[in-house]
C-alpha cells in the first residue's frame, strides 16, 4: 500500500513516463551486458594466463566466415516472422528513446543552449539512422521471397542485393551508435555542470558516451592488427558498446526524470562547449 501511495504522489508527466521506460530498459540491458562481459572476460583471462600479458586471439574481422547466399536465403524465408517482429520491436524502441532524448534536450535548452542544441541534433540523427534499419531489413526479406521462384540469373542478382542490404543495415546501426555517443557527450558535458545528483547522472551519460565511441573505434581498428588481435581490444569492441548503451539509458532516464522536478537547478557556469 505504501508503494502505491508513493506512485500516486509522483507528478507524472510524459517525459517521466518515457524516462521510467528508458531506465527499465537500461537496467535490463546492464544486467545482460554484464553477463556478456563476464563471459568474454573469462575467455580473455584464460587466454592471458596461457600465453602471457601480450596474448593475442583470432581477429574476427579477418577470419570472419560470412554466410553463403544460399544459407542466407533459406534463413530469411524460414525466419521471416521472427525477423519482422525483431525489427518492429527495435523500431519501437528507437522511436521511444528518440522522443525521450528530444524531451531531455528541450528541458536542458534553457540551462545550456549550445550543448542541448548540438546534443539534440546528434540524438535526432541517431534516431533517423536507427529507424532506417527497418526498411533495409524489410527489403532483404522481400528479396528473399522473390528469389525463391526466380530464374538462376535473377536469383543471383537478388541474392547480391540481399548481401548488400545486410551490410547497409549494419552501417545504419553503426551510425545510430556514433550519433548516440556524440549526442550523449554534448548532453553529458552540460549535465555535469549541474549540482549533486544531476551531476552524477551527467557523469554516467558522459562516461557511457565515451564507452560507446571507444568501442565503435576499436571495432573499426581491428583490421589493422591482421590475423590476431589483443584480447582486451577484442573485448572492448565486442561488449563495450552494449554496456555503454545500457548505462547511458539509465543515466539519461534519471536525468530526464529529475529535470521534471520543481527543484531542478539551472547551470551555474557557462555552457561547457563554450568554456
């Protein structure tokens, strides 16, 4: 009963509802991410113990076994409903968090105009990249069904298009991560100028943004190592961005929740992007 009374006493707004959803998703993602990090860390530590501090492992970029076109076609036709549901859920998630980000940037606008504007632009761009994943994947599914009854020459053309679109949707995901990290850097720099718990939430957002950007950079730095790569770099490029997204959602959700309070402070110093 006490918990129900506390919930009823909260001043619920649209941003706070979205913030609660974002925090819940972030908590779930953090638990999942830590599980993945623990598994990857155990493998990395085992490799280090067997080979020393300078141990390297197989580079997944160089030794990556891509699925053949025939297997790709069979999987796309067989898993159509599951793929469609996954893409739909991802699109809903992207739409909700983007609306939350826009609301957060709007609340921060009076406190840090430049940081909030830049952060809002980057976060809006991340939402666009995220939403573009759906039509790319949907087109892959369409090509798969068309290829089933097609002539050999047409099937080869359609399968080549499927391979291209599969890479394209990964590019959109990378764009989402890149713009998400840059947007969180801008809002995090603004939030750390607030006092107390607001500053703490800003630090979480800023550190999460750095984690995402470093992980994306590490992923695209892997080809420079050749056939093998340091175990730590592989761990960072594999699990770092997922954990960064999850903790960043928690930080931005908490910041959005607190900024809806009547006691939300303003920034005492100048906009951090100007100082």
